[in-house]
C-alpha cells in the first residue's frame, strides 16, 4: 500500500469502486469528510493515477453478445518479437475483453465476447489461428459467471 494514502483516501477509493458516479456531496456523506475535501482528494487520486478512469458497466447479453469464451493460446515461437506481434493483435480486436500473459502450459488466456458459435468459429479460424504468432488455441465457453468485476481489496 502506498504511504501517501491515508484512511480517507482509502475510503474514497472503496466507495468509488462501488459507484463511480458518486458526487462529492454524496461521497462526503459516506466518509464523513467535507465535499470540498472529497473533491480535492478525488482530483489528487486521479492525477496521481490511483483512479485510472470511470466507465459504464454494460450488459453483454442485452447487447447480443451471448457467448463469453476463455481462449488459451500458445505462441508459435517464444521470443520478444512474436510476443509483441500477438499483443498488437489482441489489442486491436474488439472482441477481446481481457488478455493475460501466463506462466505454465499456455502462454496467454484471453476473454472474448461474441454473438454466437459462428462468430466464435470465425474469430478462432479466421483471426487467431492464421496469425503467424499463434501455434495452438484452446477454447472454453463460459457456462455461468460466478463473480464478475469485484472491487480491489484495499485497506
């Protein structure tokens, strides 16, 4: 934990993780600090990068993205250029929600949202597998989401 953060900063961060739309007045009521102090502290936390941004959490299924898939990828060769090519590919694909470089058997896990099986097939067979950085792909369709985004365990 950063020594520059006091208990009020941690309270602000905890509350904003739960609801990023809180006004400074609402925040002040929740943490027992004046709205002007909350405003100054929030601005500092944003400027120092503790708060990277705010976004709306959309309902994937309501938007027609019915299939959530975890895809494990093994690279064709293990060198920096190949890893960078794969990273560029993943970052340019709107279907990819998250991507992680891993230790162990597979090199990467990517979380992908698509409309259905035909979109998944197209994504795997026309985008991932033909890419020269990729050797092997293994897909797992998510049946149920037990926990989605959760707040970071701070303070």
